[in-house]
């Protein structure tokens, strides 16, 4: 699967273009004229945050008869992506989103996300996904003139769950585990075959 195809899949799954995709394509954020990186240079996430990201990603991409997000250590790589590929505004939205998610957990269940059952986690993220889809649809409905006139308007920012879902999918399917054990992978692809037989249920190709 080519990276651009994966980005299209993520956009279709979340209703929004991949946040930070331009920075990821260009590499880690460059330093400005003063020699300071434009995003945070000190770690944004601790061990507890990475554990939380792992469990969120695992709820989105659970282990079944194939590996899940925790098998690919998605949490740690998601933290790197936010640190190195998001700008300061996107980082703030992501970090605030984790806080909001935990607040929602305590409001509904009087417990943190890590203390919820698998069913409770799934129900919570399913609702957040619906909320995110509604928000992103509202953003998409704004025409270009309206959006340009409201530059910086917080109502145009993506829902934080969109960032969590996008990163979970991207990190998993670009990991060794996702590419070689969930997708089909050939390190050195052979000739092009435009009529390769396909059976329903066949895995997509990573290469």
C-alpha cells in the first residue's frame, strides 16, 4: 500500500485530511531563524500518556486473529509523531484532547480510561467518533470564502478524536507488524500485474 493510498484511506475513515501530513512528508520540523524548533522541544508525553495512547489505539485497532495496535507499540510512535510532525497548535489540541477524554471518562464512569472495561472503552470511543464525524462534516460544509474569513476560528479545528484515530491508523499500518502481519508484504516486489486474481477477504498489499 503506497503512503498516498493510506492517507486517502485515513481521510475517508475520518472525514478529514490527515492532520500533520505535510510535516510528516517533509520530515521533522525545521528550526526557525533563532535556532528554535517551531514545535515543543521537550517531551510532551510521559510513560503514563504513552500507555493511554496504546490502549486508545488498541480499542480502535484491537487484536483479533491478526495483531492489534499494542502489538505494534503504537502509543510510543504516536507520541513521536505528535512531538516531531505537529505544529504547536496541533500539539496543544492533541494534548487537550487526551485531557478531555479522561474528563469524559470520569464524568460517565467515575474512572479513568485505563480502568474501563473493553466494552466501556469501545462504547466511549464509538460515541466520540460520531461526535468527530459530525464536527468534521460541519467544517467541510463551510465554503472556502467562509473558512478564509474565519481563519483561526476554534470552531474550524478538527475534533481531537480525529487526530487520535488518524494517528492510530497511520502508525499501525506503517509499522512492521501492520505491514507484514496484517497487510501482505513483499520486500522486493516483482513485475507489475494489473490483473492479479483477487478473492473476497484477501489482505491488502503493503508493497
